[in-house]
């Protein structure tokens, strides 16, 4: 379980393929504090730490994960948003995030607004996911508030801190991001569609 509040950015230092699995080695300021078998969200994808070296950790993405997320687009040098799992005795600053990406979306607008930024994303609504105005959504692991919700599009506004301390500053029109829709909204939509 995560909150969508990004702890730090990591940098992909190595990518190895083994069958249909891909092993990503990440350098970050939290890598040295991690443990084998720990869950860490990478761009919002919950992955298990399988190897540790000095200031790097390695995680493995299986074919299913690669097909449903933007991890397959990562290259050596790519920046990834990192968050360790939530401690149950702490504040929930974002919203309840499972680290289970529902689908990807494409950025269709990036606009600088004199100090803040607007991003608009388009996704395939045939899968059954929805957003609601002022509801929560997780983009590349970042807990954000939805504005401008439509059938298969929504916008978010980004403050300077989030822009500078996450990989959203590297997202432009045409880029693919991971989306985890709000868990409460998913349950409500499922019940209504029964």
C-alpha cells in the first residue's frame, strides 16, 4: 500500500532481459536503505526488490507488467518516481494507492501556466475506468487531483515542487504514463455496472 507521495527520483543504471522478464537496476538515495523482498513503487508500479548493491537496487518486471505499464519504455538513464510502502502509523498525505497500475494514458497537453503546469491525458475508456472532478488519480505513482474530467480524458494541475521533484518534468505531449484510478471509484463503478 502506498500514498502517491513520491520520496525521490531514481535513475535506471542497467536493464537486463531474462526470458520475458526484465530486470531494472536503479540508483537512488533510498536504495541503500532498502531490503531484499521489500515492495517499492516505481512510476506507481509495485515491484519487489530482488538484489542490492551499494546505492542501487534491482527489481524484476514480468511480461504482464510490461504490457500494462510504461516500464517497457524505460532506458538506461531514465528517471523513475520512487516510493516505499506506507507505514501504518503515519499520515496518509496522498490517497490510498495499491501500486497496481490499471492502464496507461497518453499526454495530449502540457501547458506552463506562469508557475504551475497543466497536463491533460487521454486513456482507453473501454477498459471501464473513470475519473471524477476533484477525485484522486495516480500518474506515474504521483497522487494528484483530477480536474476537467471527461469520458476518456482528464487534466491535472502541477505545483512547482511536484514538477521539480518527480519525473513529470520529463513528460511531454505524446508520452505514455502509468495510471492507477482511485480504488473507491473503481469499486463504485463496478457495482453500478453489475
